[in-house]
């Protein structure tokens, strides 16, 4: 009998110790999660101003002069076009859903929310009436262009908000935009690179492969979907749809021509023995 009790005790002790460690770890995890819970913005309707205003700057992202100028822009736009734009900045405090009733937001309204706690500071509450003029891809591009952390780091939250409102003001006054106007430096560099790559593909495809042949037009046509997409869709399209400036367009065309010429005249491709091999 004593031997039996000893075996039971010996077998149950590791299980009891494991159970004790699991209980201790669970209690510690619960306490840590309770203390480490981030302070998300809470809804507080009392943060709404007593007087009507077009901008609620709880995060203090704008100066007094900027806020006044921006309010005048929003008011003039609403008077001229009927489109209603409102701006809310927040960080650890927010009036929550009460702001929609405060401003009377409807399908003809857009609320621009700037919150620096996330990776992208911009968010939009867009009325359905805007989508025929400004498609959903427009809002995604607008958010990624001015709300990304690199733009905010280099220009500040105030410029991100102001550039966003100025872009919306321009597009709504001209009757809509399929893409965000303007060609940033990094986007133009990308179009230049795709234009050069398209030229390289075109030049390589057009290299003569038979004696006495000047240009292999058949191969250029076969590869045309590839170099055409690179040059036309990715190299020319983003430029002509975003800016009327001719200089980026000329540079991209020149990049395509140079790439095609380099690939066409490269000695490694022009050696007959290498092609026969």
C-alpha cells in the first residue's frame, strides 16, 4: 500500500507543478495585458466646440493662420460648388460619431480625419455622391501620397492636411479627377525606369537575326505587349494623366529611345557567331 501511494505521488507531482506554472503564467499575462493596453482615443462628445466651425483641430496640427485660411477655402468651395468638406484632427481624444451630427454630414460631404497614431495619418469619410467624380482608387492614391510617414516626416502634418484639401478643391472645381493631380519625384523616377526597361526590351527584340536583315520587325511585334506595357502604360500613362508639364514626358521618351538604341547596338547581340551558336 505504501509503495502504491508513493508511485501515485511521484506521478502526480510533475503534473501539479506544471499546473501551478500554467496558472502563474496565466495570471501574469492577464496583469501584463491590463497594464500594457494602449490608450486608444475615446469618444467624448463634449470635445465638440460650442460654435459652428469647419475644422476641429484637437491634435493642434495647424497654426491659427493655417486654420483660418483653410476654413475660408472650405467655405468658399461649399458656396461655389455645394460640396461639403470638413477636417478633424485627433490623437488621444476624439468626439467620435457625434461629429457627424455636429456637421450634418451626408452623401454630399467628406470628412478628412488626420490621426498620427497610425502608419498613415489620413482617413476619409466619403459620401456616396463623390464616387462618380472621384473614384475609390483616387482616395487610395490621395491617402498614400500625402498621408504616408515619409511625406509627413519631410513636410509635417499641416502640409499633409493642406495639400489634401487643395487637391480636393482643385478636382471638385474641375468636375472630378480619375487620379490625383501632380507627379511626385519618386513616381516620375519609377516611370522613367519602366520607360528605359521598355526600350531595352524593344531594342533587343528588334535586333537583326538573319544576314542582311536591318531590323527584326516580327520579333518587335511579338514582344510589343511587353515593351508596350512598360513604356506606354507605366512610362507615359502616369505622366500624361497627372501633369501637363512636357519635360517629364520628353525625358521618358528619350529614356525609351536610349534604352532601345543601347540594346540594339550592344556588341554581344550583334556578333553573328554568337547568334549562330
